[in-house]
């Protein structure tokens, strides 16, 4: 409301400026205003100085109000982006994985910007309507016939806009949003599948899809740009013609040639602001129709995020000497068949567990529960979430330096800490051999590194955090046998507890316990240890 008020005040300054200009030209002709008030200029010099002061004041006020509105709108955009980001990152994992990442990106970056622009239009439109009403009242005071013609013309053009343009703009806004989503999905797929596309030489397939979708976006964008401009042009020219006709007709009828110059100056100053405002109102109303779709989308997304928000579970720490305790844990995606059923597990400090199971048996779901990514349907997970690191098979890397990929939000780690973590992951020699060392760029999602180097960088990132429990989901699958064995031995030497999901035979040699997921239940593998020793199995699974 304060911003609307500031924009209205700028418009009223134009009304005051028109009045002072009218007075100035009356004084220049040796005439005086019909009404003498205490603030009315009484000399030509006084009127000129008052006019100049109003021009300067209006300019300063307009610059300040434009800046304030721009800052407010940018603040709205920032707030929407942060709310959407927080909503998506705190959404239930089962709901989040069903979302298209490209759509989430488009909504957060582009749709939020369009929605914030809608509120900018609201501020300007409301202020413009008030200013037009005030100026129309001033015109009625000076010339009722001219003002009535002006108002009638504005009403006619607004009616034409409502009937012929409004629905077309809404439809164009909806279609543009859909086309943009499809285009962004295709582009993300294209850039993510670069290696396969080059191998199969099927670039034309994606080129054709992008071409069709780009044409669709261009077509709807053209409609959104053209329709408001048509309405604006018609209102501009129509109002100007009616305005000129009214001024000439009224003033010639009165026959006061001496006052005609002052009246024309008065009308000129008002029309310089009034006519653009009337056309802007039509244009902004058209733009709002197209932008309102974005507001609805952002509102819907925020509601979805709130509806599927991850519940805050009470923190329960394991008993002394343990890093992990699962008690009667079951898990399912929504109301579907249970993935895990009545799982019990205890892990002591420093123990290394290997989880086996066929594809789709729930290994990754079990790690998600331990990491706090997902929440159990029933049962209790006791673990210190502040001391967990999770390394998936597909490491996600920032398009940044090795240093920033290792820190990943940490700020109090020295270069020695970084190199120690890299040494534990068997990557220190590689980094030291690079011309810029830790400042070496890894590329988009680590594309400049091999699969094994990416996995070892992910492991080093987890080790750097100094956690007590490390979850590895096929995190060493791209390493050769020698490197994998050495890395796992280094982890054992660090004293960290490890839960390792793997299909690697040699990686299972260092395990204290080997567990298997069968039909959603966790059982201890009955096979003897691979190294021929007696092993160190401790039965802690209640559903054996």
C-alpha cells in the first residue's frame, strides 16, 4: 500500500504541475487565476519557480518510487524462489522422486519471476487507475464535456479488451507455460544424454523435437506480446482523437481566445501523463491476464509442498557404544506394497556391514531411512543424523573446483584436511598432479573426471565431514579391485562405521557382518566368511 501511495503521489505531482503551468501562462498573458488562495503564485517569477520546483520534486520522487517498487518486486521473486526451493527440498522423498527435475527448475526460476512481475503490474495498475480518476476529475472541473468523452472512450476500449482479448491472453499464457516446460525437459534430456546421442548419431531426432517445441513457445509468446500491443495502440489513438476533438470543440464554442492558450497548456501537461496512463492501464491489464497463470502455478506448487512436507520426527540417539539401531522398521511408498517389513538392526562403533540383495529388494530404501531422507511407516530409527554421510553410486558434483566440491558447504577445513580426505579416498596423487591442484574444475556434474574419480571425490567429501557413520550405496562400483580394497581399508582405519551396499565380492572381505534383504526382511547371510576365518558375526536381527 505504501508503494501504491508513492506511485499515486507522483501522478498527483503531474496534476499540480498542470495547475501551475496553467497559472503561469495566465500570468504571462496579463491575466490572473479565477481563485486566489494563499498558495497560489501571484507573479510570473513565482509561478515559474514553483513550476521548476515541482518538476525537480516529481523527478526525484519518481526515481525513488521506481526503485522502491523494483526492490519490492525483486524481494518477492527472491522470496518465492527460496520458498519453492525449501518446499521442494523438504518434501517427502516419495513425492519428490515423482517430480520432473526440469519442471521444478522451470517453476523455481521462470514461473516465479513471472509471478513476481504480476504483483509489479498490480502496483502500477492500481496507482494508474487512481491517478487517472484524479486527473479526470480535474478535467471535469475544467471541461465536463471533454472529460465525459475521454471516460466514455476508455470504457469502450476496456469493454473490447474484456470481450475479445482477455480469454485469448489467458489461453496464450497457459499454453506458453506448457510449451516452456516441454522444451526445457527436452533440452535437459538432450544435454544429459550427450554421450549416447553422439554414439547413436541421432541428433536429428532431438533437433526436430526442440524445433517443434521452440516454434510453439514462439507462437504463444507472439500472442502474449501482440494482443496487449493491439489493445494499447487502439486505446492510444482513440483516446487522443477524442481528447483533441473535445478540447477544440469546447474551447471554440466558448470563444475565449485569450484563455485558449492557457487551457491548451493545461491539457497538454495533463495529457502528457494521462494518455500514456490510459494506454498503460489497458496494456498492464492484458499482461496481468497472461501473468496470472504463473501466480496460480506458484501457489499450487507451494500448496503441494506444504501438503507433502516431511514430518519432523523426534530425534532418538542410539545407546552408548552403538551408531545405529533399527527397531521394527517398515517402509512403503505411499499406500503401495511394503518395501521393508519389521527390520531390526544394531551396529556398534567401528563395525562394517555389507547389505546384499537383488535389484529392487529395498537396499537403497534402507539407506534412505537411516540417512533421514525417508521416514518409516512404523518402527524406530535411532541414529545421530548430525554424524552421517551418504555416498550414492551416481555422485552429484558441482560445476566448480575440487575444493568447493569437497567442502560442499563446509567452511572451516584447511588444505591439509582436504588432502587427508583425498588421501583416504586414494585421490591425492591425482589432485597434486593437476596444474592448479584443488582449484581444478570438475565440469558439469564431474564430466571432466572418470567414473572412478567422481566416486572417490564423493568418498573424500564424506570423509572430510568427520562423521561416525558412513553409508555407501554402490559407491565403489567404478573402482578396480585393488583401489576399492585400499579405500575400504582406509575407511576402517579411520574408525568410521560403514554400511555398504555392494555386489562386489572382494569388497565383502572386510565386512564384520554380511546381511541380506529378502522379501523386505533383513537376515544374516549364513555363508561362511570369504577369507575362511571364523568371522565375527553377532546376531542382532530379530526376524532371522
